[in-house]
C-alpha cells in the first residue's frame, strides 16, 4: 500500500488526481463545521446527545460528526446511498430498467446515474423534513415558523447535493470511488478523538489507573485483531474453476482457457449492517417522533421503543439488548443473502458460462452449474453474514458489560474496505499509465 502510494506520488498525472481529491475532501471537512441557519448553537449540543439513536449515530459517523453539529452536510451522502440501493432493487423488478442497466452501455449508465440523483433529491427532501420535524419541539431553532422549516430543509438538501457533486468530481477527476472516499474521510476524521478517548482510560481524575491502562491496551489489541480479521475476510475469495473449450470467434480459432469465478464472503460489504440497523431503529424513531416523553410511559409502545433502541443504548435493560441482538443478527444474515443474490445471480452466471462454451470441471453446464454456484455461494455467505453480525453486535455486548467502545467494528470495516479499494485503484492507474507509455514509445 505504501509503495503504491509512493509510486503514485512520483507520477505527475496521478499526483494531480491525488491533490485534487485532497482539495475536495478538505472542502467536505470545512462544510461539516458550517451550521445550517436558524439554529441556536448553545442548545444544539445537549439536544443532540438526548436524540441520538443507532441510525443517527451511523449517519453522524459517516458524516464525520456533521450530524451532531447539524451542519449543511448533516445528512451526508446517505440519501444517495439509499437511492442507489432503490435503483438496484427496482432494476430487478422493472424490465425496462433492467435492460437499461445491462444493455444500455455508457448512455444507459448516464441515465441510471441521472435517475439515482433524482431519487436522491426526493429522499433528501423526505429525510430533511424528518430531521426538522424531529427537532422542531426541542428548542434548537431560533423561531417556530414555516420559513424556518423551509430554510432548514433547503439547507440540508443543498448540502447533500453539494456532496454528491464532490463525489462525482472525485470519481471523474480524482482517484475514483468518490462516495466511498467521502465516507472514508468522515470516519477517519473521528479516529483521533477515539484514540484520545482510549488513552484517557489510563488517567482518571488526574491519577494513573492501572486497570484503565490494561483496558486501553486490550481495546487497542482488540481493534488491531479486528483490522486483521477484516482484511482477511475482505481479501478472501473462493475461486470456482471454469474451463473454456476451443471455439471460433470471427475468422479465428480461440484456444482453450482456464479461469475462475471469484466469490467473496463479504460481497455485500457493510450494506447488510446499514439495512438491519435502519430496520431495527425505525420503530423507535417513529414512536419518539409522535409520542412525547416516551421514556416515562408504560405499555406496548414503551416495550417496542426499548426493543428498538437497544441497538444503540444499554439504558433500556440487558433483556432488551439480548433479544435485540438476536433479531439484529438474523436481519444481517437475511440482508447479506438478499443483497448478494441481487447482485450475483447464479442462474445468469451459469447461462453466460454455457453460452461462451465454458463449464465447471465435474459439473454439467446449465442448471447443474447454477445449483452448484448457489450451493457454494450460500455456504460462503453464511460465514460472511456471521462475521458481519459479530462486528455489528460487538459494541452492543461491550455496552452491556459496562464498556463503551470509542469506535465500533462497522467503522473499521468501512475504513479498511475503502483503503483496500483505494490501493487497488492506484495500482490499476499505475499499470494503465505504464501500458500507455509503452504504446507511445
């Protein structure tokens, strides 16, 4: 990774892309500190602490603390991520959209991107209204009027639109993966505070604490082990061998080839955790929006609220946390299978292999190949889903034991995944430049 970055900085073209990316990321970080108009900054911090749940905590982590400051980038690029998921799912049920995705080429890709941005604006409008209505009665706005709501929602939509533009520019003129780079920058920006929080365990009330030092060392070692585990799972793959027989292409004979299909256990990356977290916390958010002082009430709504909020808070009781963790794991497993099968269709892959004259050794072409790929995929995804579940529930189990982790496994998973993608992107650009230089000579 470091050698790749060193070689990239020596290359003028790639160095220019890196500097352009850094400039755009600096603009993103500056925008995280610009609070939207009509907000009372004095009342903001205490109110945000009392309104935090797992979904808002996830948004705040991705946005680099912009949500807790209610800045113009408070929603980060979560509307764009949700819109991308919606478009992908609609592509599975709408034939015209599916044809546009698979057969549209460059023009089709541009249309899909345009549709995604339009859906992003719609979701940003809905999410902006939800944020305003959620904090309307909290007293953080200088006045309660329709103009205040309009300005707040418009500022949030404008901030998200600017982030989408920045992500596009990083992808087109920078080093690529613009949206991932914004998420990466947001999470990395909170790492120094997390490290400081861990180091402070060794000194409590100005005195050295041996137990705190041991706890800090164990947390650091745990984070290191988690990073190694994430790298292992991200890089791991099951290679299904495929052989292609000799065939005629145009006027020439193409010889036999041996290749493989790489199947990764974490093909869905962190998306199952995001889906499951949103699904679990949605009832609690709706209840807190329409029921005032829900913490002081009793009955079914209070039980449902405690169950929903157990994802992010241990104050509701360890019983709710354990039940919540079990349901959370089942949802992550379900979303892991669902999203992976939505992007990797064994029947379609088997059909493509058959049409190109290929076969898996020992497996007949056609339906037997599809069944074999489905069997391999289901076993690998079980391991990947359990790994994602372990990462997601580690902070919950730590809170039950009375230990608040400075940063969770989800943030480590995102940072490591994006770092690996960044290294691969730089390597591919270096190889491409070497090929161009060779052709020019």
